[in-house]
């Protein structure tokens, strides 16, 4: 499998001064999901990552948010529920 490439989306409403998009290479979907930037996007156990064309979304219970783009979307296997995050319950 060839290297793929992720680039963070910074929304237009964010002041661009000093904000450098996170960019990194990966070869498998699992590597994409293990990156620290992607892990920070995980909110709870209902979070799912979804792709549409070359866009990567985080699907939260109350809506979707585009977090970035990938160079080769055909190499990314999503939607995928991320296991191991949000499994802790505060009872």
C-alpha cells in the first residue's frame, strides 16, 4: 500500500494567524486513526469517522464536522467506529 496524506481543515471562522494545519502521511486507516490529532477529535463512544469523497468527518451524536482531507480516499476504509475511546463510564 502506498503512503496517503492527511491535511487538517481549519474552518473559515478561525483566525488563520498562527494556525498551521496538521499534515501527516499514513499507510493504513488504523495509522490515520492512531494519530494524536485524530484521537483528539473523539468525543464519546458514539463517535464515528466517516469519509465522503476525500473529506474525513467526525460524526458526533449531534452532527458531523469535517476535520480534514486525504489524498487517496479509496485507501481509507471508513465509516469506522473507533474502539477503546469513551468506554469508561462515570457512574
